[in-house]
C-alpha cells in the first residue's frame, strides 16, 4: 500500500509537469517526439522501481537502477517548472519578461535546458552526498550517580537498509571511520536490514561489521523495516554481525550505566517506557534506543538521560525534510528536553532512491561526561 501511495505521488505531479513543459517550451513540430521521450522516461519508475530481483536479466537490472534516479530527477524538474510558473504569475504584474521574449525559441530552449541540467546536477550532488559518510560530534553532561567511569564515547548510526545491492565498499568505509573514532560503545538504531538476505554479499557485510572495535560492545534495536523479512533470518544476521539486539530489554554495563532498547512501534506488545524502566534502579545513568522519535515528551519525564533514534532520514529529499520537521518534534539533530538529551540521526544510508539532498550520511559521535 505504501508503494502505491509513493507511485501516485509520483504520477500526479508528472501529469502537471508533462503538460506544462509541452505548453511552455515545446514547439508544435516536436510535440510527438516530446511525448514519446517523456512518457518512456517517466514510466521507468512506476514500472521498474524496486520490482526486479537480484536474479533478473541485465536490462531489467539497469531499468531498476535507473528508476532510483528518475524519481528525484522528476521531483526537481517539477519544482523548477513550478517556480517558473510562479515567476510567470509575478511577471503579469511587474513585466520583467515581454511576451515576445518568452515565446521565442531561444528563450524556451535555454530555459528548459537549464531546468533539466540543474535537476541532473542536484541528483548527482545528492548521490555524492549519500556516499560520503560524515561524523557529527556532540558533547553532553549527565549526572554521574554511582557510575565507575568519568566519560563514555558513543558512536551511533541508524537506517543502513542493507540489502543485496548495498556496496560493500560503503560498509567498509563506515567500519574504518568508526574504528578511527575509537568509541567505547557502538549503537545501531534500527532499520539495519531491508527485509532479509543470505548470500555472499551479506556474509561479507557481516564480517565487516564484526570488525568494529569498542570497549563495551555493540548493541542495536529493531526498526520497522526489519519486520519485512523473516524473523529467524534477521536474528541470524545480527548474531553473525556481532550485534546483540535489545527488544524491550535493559542491560547493565560495567556497573557504570544502563542501556535500554525498545521494540519498534510496529510490535503490538511493545512495553510502555514506564513498564520498561520500572525494574531499573536509579543508581546509574540510563541510555535508551528507540527507532522512532515519537515519545520525546513522555520519555523526558522518566529517568532516561540520553535517547538515540533514527527513522526520519530527515526526509532524505528536499523539500520532504520540511514535512518531517512538522511531523516530528525532533526530525534531525540534538535537543534537550528537561533532563533528557535526545539525538535523531538522518541515517547512514537510505530507503528508496539512492540520492540524499536533505541531511547527510551520518555517524553521530557523542562524548558523554558524567558529572
């Protein structure tokens, strides 16, 4: 059903885009060729987007890959034409552009070419941004209580959405960066795996993730996308990757802090935050992982000192990030509410189009000082 909504959100603006480009820029003698080319390109995403398996032939794989770039390309071409329509509306009053100039072949050609080139450039820049891992550094202070340590360095990521076509080089780049940061604790905030997979590429990814070195270990929680695969296969992946999963579970680490992990909201029997923390003493700092940042106010009334979340991707594509900002109290970044520090990452990788124009491919590095 979700894919149906995405497809409709793609097709409806394309109807507007198709007719506006034809009316504004295409000469009479070229309209048939324009129609054929436009419809062939626009049809790639709804027909091929993510619908072919790893074992399909080369042409289908090419179309499936191309579909991931077609969607953001048409998004930014749509925005370009929409802005141009706004300009034409303003031009009715301020007369910057004469009707003769607007209708000239030279103006129409160069305006459309500029829109297409700019849209391609944005997609290229978004692809580079996606594949460039950046580190966001933070420093927070929390009450020490009876903790035996003075500080804790936490590396946090979420939303890798690992699947068969995930480049192993990207995962290895991530591992190198994490190890260079020398974290005490490595946390994964859910949506690590897109469905399930069990092949040579998955084994290589599991091996790479096992090579992450920390003082206190690596832990994770499940996101909504892990539920799309088989439960047994998902658990095998995490076990082989050396990542214990906390499912409505709290563990005490080195007599210095509690680490809690929640089920995603898709799980019907998920505990409330109060049920989860009820048996936890108040003698040590509490760190919580919850895939979705949806209960910030409620959590801020508990003993939780730090919460880590993902899920939002910060919208992934501009201007969708403006929507996520209105939906979530914290869509990306850091916010302190009462005595709780909240962190929401824009995700290490992606879901859907292999383009990221909002946010960054991010490792959050949080240096916690116990005062």
